C-alpha cells in the first residue's frame, strides 16, 4: 500500500525496523522545486521527515511536480520510488496558510535560502539542537548528503544541517 510516497508494510509479514519510526533527528535541505503556476524554479527548505515538537506545525507534505519533462517515475526503483511527496517547511503554521494548494500563486508560503538564519533561530528558541558536529562530519565525509534524490523528483538539494529535539 502506498500513501504519499510512503510504503506501508504489512506488519504481520514483515519484521519491524527500528529506523522507520525514529524521527527525533532530521535533516534540513535547500532544494529546487518547480512552481508550475509561474513556470519558474525556487529553492525551498525541505525536511527529511516530519519533525517532532512545535516545528511539525510548520511542516507539511506536498507532492512536487517533475523538474523536467525528461524525468520519469519509471527511472526510480524500489517500492516507494518515483513519488513526488516531500516534507516542506512553511513560513506560517499549516492552519494559517491553507496548504491544500501551496504550489500556486503565493510563492511566499515556503521558507528559502534567505530564511536559514531565521529557521536556525526558531529551532534554538523552541528547544531543538542543531547538531554541528554531525553536520560538520557529513560535510567533510566522503558521502554526500543531498544531491538528486533517488526516492522522488528532486534537483540538486543541499544539506543545511542535522537537528533534533
């Protein structure tokens, strides 16, 4: 069964993985998306998973369109590949911005590159920890966290930081 890009396993036939439920640590990315209404690209802040705590009210899951007509869902492999659902950071609480059609005329609904200092301040004020040592290790390590996603339509996302509550 698929639900917005998440594969729901039959728990009677599959052993439980402890990695699927843990979302106390999450990654913030800066990611290009296509605004189909204006036919332009914009960089927005996306999140690896729904975060716990007060930030969750500022995050919604949306279905992003292909960045290019050359991208095909069939080029992704696995049970939850090829879907465009992504967690995105909103400028306003979900209740205030009417998230049913956020990829439309109002491009101000998403947080972007210029908002990163404000986002980091929000995290600190609301009890989150930005894990600078883990972030630094991943920036300096041989494995690039970010880039094009193999799980959804995505451009060259850039990792901002690891955070937790």
